C-alpha cells in the first residue's frame, strides 16, 4: 500500500483526505508531577520525565491507588525525587538491591489550547530509553546489533530522536510515502541495524487516569543490569606501551640497570624464599626478581606464548664458564620453582644480560600482544551500568496511531535531569538485614545440616599439615591417593564462628583503618523488644 503521508517534526499527523490536507491534534509527551498541597496535576519542569522513588513491594498498585484520590496524589507528590529540574548537585538513584524502585511518570496530551489529554486508544505503544552522557556531552545508546548486545554506541544529533526499533524506521524525513522511503533504504542497506534497548511504558488504568484528569504513563527506570557486549561486539581491554614497558622493566628494557650484586650464580629453593633463609639484602633483591617472574606468569602467560618466548630467547643469559642460556627458557625454569612452588633447586645467572634496543622492542611488542587473550580470559566485558561515576539521562516516547493507516508517529519527551547510579554497597534507605545468631547455651542441640564432599587430596592436605605449616609456607601437597570423605557441618555454628573471627580481625585492622565506629554499631536490645528477640 502506498501512503501519501508524512510526519511533521512537532508530532502532527499530516494526511490526505478528499483532496485536502488535514492535520490531527499534535501530541506532547511530558513529565507529570502533583502539587503536594492540593494534589493537582502539574507539568514537570522542561517537560522532562519526572521520577518518583518507591519502597513498597506492590508499588504499581500503590501508585494506582494514589492516583485515584486527592489525598493519594498529595502522598504521591511526597515520593518525587526529580521534577525535571537540572540540579547542579546531581541526582543519584538507588538500585533495587537497596530496596528501592525508581518510576518515571509522564502524561500524553494534545498540544493545543487547553491541552486535553490524549485518548489511550490513540497510543499504539510507549517506551523509555536510558542513555549515557559521553565525552563532549554526547549521548550514547545501549544497543543490540544482529541479535547480540553491542554495548554503548554514540548517537549523532539526528539519531537521538530516531525510532529505537530498526524495523519501524522510516529513514530521514523527506518527501514521498514513508513505506517507499523505508523500502529504498532497506535495499540500499542504509538503515542502521542498531536496536536501542527500551523499557516499556504503560498507561495507568482508565479510572486512575480519569481521577487524575490526565493520560498517565509510568515505567520502571532500569538502573541495574548484567548485560555486556557479546561476540564480535566485545572488545578486550588492552595495556598501552608504557604500561607493558613498566612491567618488563628493568630486566627487558634497553638502557636500564639491573642490580645483580649478591645474586650471581645463587642456588635457591622455594623454601629458602618462603622461610626467609637468605640474608636480608639478598632476600630483598631476589623478591624483586620473583615479582618480575610472577608478572611474566600472571600478566603475560609468557612461558605458554611461543612468540613471546621466541623474543625473550634472543637475549642470552650468562651462566659463567662460557655457558649461556636463552632468557625465555631459563626464566621458565626459574618461575616453575620460585613462583609455582615446585620442588627442586634453581641456579640464577652469573650476571644479567641487558637487551639491546631491537631486542627490547621485540619483547615489548610480543608481550603486549600476549596481554590480549590474557585480559579476555580474566576481565569480562564492561557491563551496562558498571562504569563508576557515569552520568545518564532518560527519555520517553510514545507511538501515536495515524488516521490514514500509515505507521504510528513517534513523539519524544525532553531528556530527564542527568543522574548517577549508587553502587550496590552504598547505604540504602531500608534497615539492615537481621541475622539471629544461635545462643551459646543451645550449641549442643545443633546437628549438621549441610554435608561437604571432601576429595582425597583435600582431606590429606588438611590432616597432614598443621596450621603452622600453612603460615610458614611449608605445607606439603599430598598425592591424593587416599579415600574421600563426607563431612557434615552446622551452618548456624559456622556463622557464629565467622562472627567471632570477624570481630577479632576488625579489632586488629582497626589499628590501621580506624573503622570500627563506622562499620560496627552495637546497641542493647530495648526492653520492649526482648520478647521478640530473646527466649
């Protein structure tokens, strides 16, 4: 079907009927607030979405109930946390983990004199998007591409008001039927594949809208998400050259000096280091070298990467009497004992060979390339709201039915006031969770209520080594040839033990951090609550 229709930028529907151009009422979408003294409905500042904060579990039904009466709307005004005003101090939203739900409130009205409310039947659908404020005050949308999460994508000026669903997009405004423009764009492969993540907006029940004399739309603000970019959209983090060079320095850095005095040809075991059997000066120098070896293993997985091993092996270490060994091979053997804790004695080189500029550059590039898979294995892609300190804005839209049968016209609200999201560990507004500990006089009544399956190796490790062995680093690793065990424990008793240990460690660490007054608050049980808490 070919429509002689277009959409004006202000949200009006323009269509042909009987040879005349007719214009239906333009629609406006704006935030909705209520006067705290009278309960009267008011437009939010700047027309931006208004936010209310709810702590009730059945908050949706509670909002409906408050919309239906004047006193309820007064109470609803008391839950307002943002009326659209640009607050220079900033707005911080709590997460559901804090026991808080943030709800956006809006109204759809006709943009004509008197601003009558839009009939609910004219609204085909509605939604809310949350965008991140990027560098240079740009806007970034969280999108999917080809069915996979692509992450945050920067929007240009025109894209900020585009249809979030690529299947509905008409392309740039212009003459000609919308369906023809859309088909041409599809054939030209010019339509963006990005589908912006949308939270649905819902229309309040008819009686609630009638009582408020507004067409009220509401939706939950999503401020927590485990989504992260997937597949090809996921980019592994990377170190820059300066960071990699600092991790290799001074041993594989040209122009650097390595103080090897006291380590020449030193024979050493893991126990020598763990039990500090060496003189202090030698121990300190060897500890620095072991930190370097630990970095090669942990950061670069150096001895499992052929390209990096090849680059390191170009440097020949001097072992005296004309004997030289490739650095990569020698360091691998040293790391097995001094880092991995394998048994045996290793011998250090007689001196450290400094790489020339070419050798250092090759090691640097090979090490930098080795970090990519290592980082991909250890650091997951950045989740949607993970970045600390990021600012976000919310923007709502409605799709309005058009009388000529053309696709619905989309109408956007203004942006909300910028906001940040509180970290999960920040204090919420609800009391803390109450965990009753067992009474000491009841301990004999407790029985195991959880069973651990202990493999042979773990059982031998615990039975054949004393606590002192673990503290001194001399615990032996068993062969694991014995039998497995099933060990029952009582979770309440374990909790009690953990509570005692926690108090001991907090007291010890308070010497350094002085945090007891902040994180531990103990008050006596009031007499009025003894019946609730005591036997």
